[in-house]
């Protein structure tokens, strides 16, 4: 059909493992 | 089939007749012929096309049902989570005197005791229930390596525990990098050290001004020396906190790393973020007010996309744009303070009202304390950015409003940055997944 897939992406439900804070508020302050 | 609600579509100037399509819930990126896009709108897709586009999160059987499922996505994610993640504030002591240190008045000579460490180990063992197969600890401070002996003790015990269970264990450090010498890293690797996030704020001159030792001496050279000594033992991530003045100096750091041989193959990840404002009640000795109050601020948008480009064009790895629930929402993720208090967010440790339990008594219900359903409203559920945002950062909401009653909406931020960041990913990541369908 002519779709060019550049990144297949992920399954959201599988991504609960070790997380980085989305905004790194806490992570990068130290 | 209908177009997903959680989709962004951009023009594709370098490939006429195509659209750049990004699914915010799948983080998939595709070039879609305009003809196919019209077929979706006209319900004229073939079964093969429907299957392919469905797998990419571009089409769904029913948008209302998709919205309903999205409102339960975190529950499903928690149910399937086989990991347990504990962030440990092992001390509040530090050998640095950073100008913006948000720990402010919380900082001091406070260390986790042996007794509390024992309670922590018991707590982790209790929470690592059947079905769990990955235990991840993140040691923060203060400066965690001022407690490297205790980290070894805790990790040694938990590594044995997970090994007996046939599960995996690893720990990471969020460190200023000044104490991560090779002999220290060698010892910690034996008990599970896998990665270290080291903060460097720009080139030597800028970094030394923002992150000096307590003595006032510059810390840049010691950190670079330690990275060079340890990058073959430990995955080193370089972080950095920029403000509206300093961000232009950060590319000089990347140039320096390259020049010193700390090339993309030796640095696992580079990620820079804005210095965030502290709550007003914080009393800090630092006379500093160049912080950001929101990622929506124009200078944060400009600096963030500029630095991401500088990182990626040199070949360094930086996080992809992908769905990212706040760790507050993850039921098997906790932050343990040096005194045994349990929290859900590292930024809120030590703040009245945000402790959800302690190592002796366990965890109480924290649904209301952290307003877990913050994003379960029509505005958020209808927003195409929801999977990337989930109501935003509760800490920033708290700093701005003094409460977590309102979301930290990131729509302006994503409106201004997402297209640029997707194009950066397409341009610089040597994707192995490019294929035609």
C-alpha cells in the first residue's frame, strides 16, 4: 500500500519497567 | 476502522504525496500516502491495510472504545508489570555546592542507618512477589557515593535474594560523578551496578560555576577523569541541567567529550533538562532564579530542541519520544528516603503530606495524596498527546499551584516541539525497522 514504516513503535502495556522521570525533575538535580 | 484519536499528522515536504504520521500511544513513525489516509477517512481500506495500520496504532475499530481503553491503560500496565523499582535516597549529604540545588534546606549530614537499610531489604523482599522477575534499585542522594559501603551491603543482599529466585537484579546511580573512581566502580559492579547518570552542566567553565565542590573548586576535570576510567565497566549516562543563560554552552561539552575520546560508543545516553523551580516554601542558601516553571515556556522549547539536535547530530544517544506514564502511577515503584519514609516521587521526598508510608509499617493508600486520576477527564482523554503526558508532572503542578488538583498540561510544549523531535529521530537514528508495507 506504499506505507513506509520508519519505527514500528512499542506496546504501551509492556513499558512499566524501570522508568525515568518524564521531566527528569528529580533525576537530574543531584 | 477509524483514525486513532492519539495521532499526529504532519506534512512531508521532502516526499510529496505522503504524510508523516506519529502514533502517540505506539510511538510508531510512518510515511503514509495521502491516498491511504483518504481511504481511512472513507472507510475504504482493504483487510490487509487495516491490519497493518492497526499494528502501528494509526487506525482503531472504534474511537470511543479506544478512549475507554486508554482510561484503563495504567491499570493494565500495572497488572502486567513484572518489575519492582525502588529509588533510594541513601543520604542527604553532598560534596558539591550547586547553585540551583533543589534539595536546599533538606540537605545535610543525614545518612541511612544500618537498621533502616535492613528494613529496606525486608520491604523489597516482601514487595518482590511471585511473578516478579526484575528488581531495579536507583540510588540517589545527596551524593549516593558518599554511602558506597552501604550501597554494596544492600545490593549484595538483594542480589543474592533475586538470584535464589531466578530473577534479575541491577542498580543504578544518580551521581555527581566526582567519587566514581575505577576502584569504586569495580567493587560496585560486583554487587549489581549497571549504570550511572552523571550530571555535567556544560563546558568546564560553566559547569564549574554551577556545580563546584563545597570548597569552591571546580569539579569538571575530576568527573571527566572518572568517566574515562569507568565507561568500560558501567553504562554512563550524561545528564545536565540548563537554564536560559547556560544552555548555549552545552554543545561545548559535547565537543569536549568527543575530543577526549568519550565518543558515542562510550557514553550510553546524553540527556539535558531545564532547571525547575522549587516550591516557594523552600529556603535555600542559593541565590538562583533562572529556573523554568514549565516546559511550555518558549525558552525551554527553544533550548530543549536545540540541545537535542546537538546531541543527536554528533551521534550520541538520547531518549526517543515515547509514551511515558509518571512513576507515581506505577504501583510497583517507590521512593525510599534515608529515614525510611516512603514516597512516590523523588522530587517530593521530605515534603509534608507526600509520605505514603514507611519501611516499618508499609504503604498506605495514596490515591488522593497524589491525585492519581488527574488525567481521567474529558480534556485529557480527548487530547492526542495524552500517552506522552498523562497529566504532566505533578511536582511542577504542585510548585505552581501548591496542589495537584490541576494537570500540568503539556499541550503547548508538544505543539511546539513534537514535530521537530520526530524529524530528529527520523533523521539521526539509523532505524533498522524501515520497511515498506
